[in-house]
């Protein structure tokens, strides 16, 4: 559990960086004529703080090598597995999308009339966003964090603890600071908003459980394959699909099944959680054939 405590402390340090440095950093961008949003500057401060701390701790925890980070496969095979998983992840989202259509859970946004060029740009945006998010999150969580905890406490503990962190950190990105609240205490205001959701656990329960289940699924794939190639591909495929859906449609706020979609992002929720469990079984079967690593 020592490794988990170290990573948890690093996350807390990154959050503290927002409180201490977000406002001065934002002032610096304004002085340079850069019209960056306050929440974007704050989030970059947190990322930078985490990255610096991670680079310092990686060697001490012995997770700075390619294998520990999940990149042990030869590059050609790594990207081949990533590509297969990306396609598999997109295909596995089809039942989720079909359920949304059948239950009339989403409505097209007004004025959405994309031609071939528009769809190509939107899909490219989804893929780009998915790959960037997946590489960052999977390297840190299913790579370094998973390896460090698994060595000390075993794969089951690693999967559970990393999944809890994975689910919790997703709620940090939802915070925004109103222009009138930007000031010397703006960092603290944003930090309070980031942590505020956890003061009302029932309000985020559906989204949290869904994200936790996704984390467990990715952790299982990480353990079965011994690397993060498939984790990155699956993660990127899911984010790409969600990006396209959210850009072209909106959650139907009323109706008998509206509760099946979370207020968190208008996509995940109880329905996606149910499908995640089914998808998890399918992925366990698929990757179990490739190795017998999980105990």
C-alpha cells in the first residue's frame, strides 16, 4: 500500500498546486496577451505538478522502465494491438448506442447537418481526443500506478485501487470558475468546486460506479495482456465514440428512462454501467485466450 499512498499524495500535491499557483499563472498568461480560460490554466498547473512529481518518483518506485509503464511490447506489435483494440472498443460501443436509440435517450442538436467532410473532421477530432486522453491516463494509471501497487499487493488490489482513483479524478475536470470569482483566491474556489461533488455522493453515484467499472475492465485487460496497448486502444475508441455522440446530440432531459443517463456528462450512467459489465465479460473472454496472467 506504500506505492498507492505515494501516488495519492502526488495527486493531492497536484490539487494543492491549483490553489497555490493557478491565479499567478493565469495573471502571467494575461500579461502575455494570451486569453486562456482560468480553469484551463489551473488544470495545466495540476498536470505539470503531477508530471514533475511523477518523473521524480518513477525511478524511486522502480516504475520508470518500459515494462513497468506498460510499453514492453516491440513497437510494431504494440501499435498493432492498440489498433485492434481501438476498433474493438468502437464496435463494442454499438450496443450502447443502439440502446440509446431504441429508448429515445438522446436528441439531435439543432442545426446538425454534417456532410462527408464534416463527419471526417468530427471523427478525426474524436480519435485525436481519444488517443491523447488514453495515452496520458493509461500510462499513469494502468502503467506506472498499476505496476507499483501490483508488485506490493497483487493484481486484484491494484485493479481496485487504480479504478477508484480513475473514477474519482474524472470529476475534477468538471469545475469552472465564474469571471467574477477570479482573484487571488480563485485557485481555492476552483479546488472547492472540484471536490464539491464528493459532498453529495448520491448525486454522482451512477457516474462514479460506471467509471469505476470501466477502470476495472481496463485493469483486467492490463493484467491479462501484460501491457497497456489494448488499454490505450479501447480507451481511445470509447472516448472517440462519446465525443462524436456528444457533439451531434444531447441527452433527453425528460422521459421514463431519463434517469438511466447521469447528469455528469449526459452519456454514462446506469444503462452504460449495465453494458460495461457485459462488455467486460466479452473482453475477458477475448483477452483470456491470449494469456493466462490473471490470478
